C-alpha cells in the first residue's frame, strides 16, 4: 500500500503513513527541483509555461500516471490502495491527478489552490484561458471519491472562499451522482494566513489511512 504524495507535505502526515507500515513516495512537479527549466521555477514557472502553450498541469498528470504504473508494476502499490496529498499548489495537482486516475482511492489538500485567478497567474489574465483550470470544472470526475480539505478561515493566498466554492461544487456533484455527503471532509481552521498546523496533517493521515485500508 503506497502513499503517493505530490510536493512536500508536512512530515507529521508522512510519519503517520510510515508508522502504519505504508510506503511513501514523492516526486518533483514540473518547474520544481531538478525540473526547473527555461520557464522558471515554482508558480511563476507554471504561469510562464502555460502562457507559452505548455500545460504543466497536464504534464504532471501524465507523470503521476506513469509513477503509479511503475509502482503497481513493481509490486509497491495496488489500484484502489493509493492515496495522494499536497500542500497549496501541490494540493491542486493532487486533485487534478485524482480526477484523471481512478486508481487513487483518496486525496488530501492542505490549503489547496483551487483557482489560479487567486494566485500567481495575474500576467496571464486576458491572454490565455485560466478559468478552465478551476477545480470546480473537474468535480464530476471527483464525485464518489474520498477527499479531505483543510484551509485557514482567513487564507488570503489561495482564497478561503474559492476553497469553499470547490467544496460546495463537490457536494453538488456527489448529490447529482447519487452519493451522500460522507465522501468529503472539509474544515476551515483557525490557522493564520496560508498555513496548516500539525493536528490537521494528523487528521488527514487518519482519513487517508481509513480509505486506503478499507477501499
């Protein structure tokens, strides 16, 4: 049973997975770590690439699928026993990958980006379509999936209101698909600004363990 983690979640969650006897894997997203290229690094790199017609989010999805393929072929993971989690921009990537790969059983986003209109893509506005990147556009693919979201109640970076809109859209998608409201755990926290404190990583780890162990 493997945890595939996009980005760098707090080690509290990672330790919970390892202590439960599971594997943990992380890999660099486009424009991060050893994959920084001519477009630059981090969110600026995402934006520059996207404006040039290179979609870093689709690249990440294909990378993630390849990683899962490899883990399954190597005997490190089984379909339906894989979870994913990420902080901020990596939370966005986690949900995008989950929407495209049914082998992922649960996902967690800690203060996740849900709308690139809120962060880092200002120079792209009016030049390329960034509205199509909103996570609300992918909720039908996430219906009936186990999802954990925590965000500070005054997060001005990823915009708490945008996270709440994503949550409400998820709930509506579940309702339309005939699922009840138990599939999504959504928490607004007292964490200041764009932060997520230890107890929420622990709670998310418990959530992910539950859904990887019982399918």
